[in-house]
């Protein structure tokens, strides 16, 4: 009989402890998320694939197309394409291709970038069965609505046109001088052959 009551008290005690834990967890805010309807907020130090950063003042990137990120990348997964636009200082970025399939997230590109134009993104939700889906144009990603036209400086445009005209003039003068020298040489040669024939 004594054993029966002992078991009963132990059972009630155990039930009370269990109910205490259940009630505590019932009132605690759940830590699970209803993925994919809810997304996890990543920590600032999380390393997703790199991205071009937007300058809040200009609304565009600060990449100067120097290519130092591509040169420093041990996996060779960055391709920077740029062009010269009249009236715009330096080169204008036309595409920034990242092949994320071979990126090791080493951070060499971010360290090499002097203007701090790139950094790691918080993108963690990448999934696809196609390798091509992991090759991004970061410029397009930054401006999905369309890449804005670079700002042309009229003063620089004028200076460039003057420089181009001066270079064209110099080239024309050089060509004329070379043609003149060639003509004089030819005349001199024909004079020498005439003199030889007479003698
Ligand atoms: S994180 Fe490393 S591997 Fe990835 S793109 Fe940058 S330099 Fe290349
Ligand atoms: S991202 Fe930085 S290092 Fe790479 S090309 Fe642009 S400015 Fe140069």
C-alpha cells in the first residue's frame, strides 16, 4: 500500500514538472519561422555573394572599373567590362560578371577594392538546378530597372574634343611631312639615275 502512494506522489510530481515546462514554452515567443513566407534576418557579418554598393548621393555605384578585384580573385570568377564615354572621367562600367559557382567567399576582391565599391551581400536564399543561375551581372542586379546613363561633364567633353582635334592635326602634319620627304627622296633618286644615263 505504501508503494502505491509513493508511486502516486512521484507521478503527480513528475506531471507538475512537465506541465510547468509546457506552460512556460506555451507563453514563450516561438523561434521557428514559417519559411518561405517568413525570412530570417541575416547578421551584418554574414557573407553572401559579393554585390556592388549604391552610393546614396548619386544613386549609382562607385566602381571605377580598375579591375583590381578581378586581378586579386584566386578563383578567377570576376569579369569587369567597361568603356570610355566622351565627357566622362575614367572608364564607365558596362557589366560586372560574377561566376558564383567558383567563388570561395575568400573576400580578396572586397579587400582589393580601394573605393569600397563592393561588399558581401546578405543573400542566402539561392537555389537552382541550373549552374547558369549563379552567374550574375552585379550591375544589372544593382539597377534592375535599367542602368542609368553616366553624367557627362560639358567642360571635359570640350577639352577632349580639343585634344582630339589637336591630335588629328598633328597626325595630318606628320603624314604631310612624311609624304613630302618621300617625294623629295624620289625626285633626288630620279635625278641621280638621269645623270648616270647621260654619263
Ligand atoms: S570572394 Fe574570393 S573567390 Fe569570391 S569573387 Fe571575391 S576574390 Fe573571388
Ligand atoms: S569593384 Fe572595386 S576593385 Fe573592382 S573594378 Fe570596381 S573599383 Fe575596381
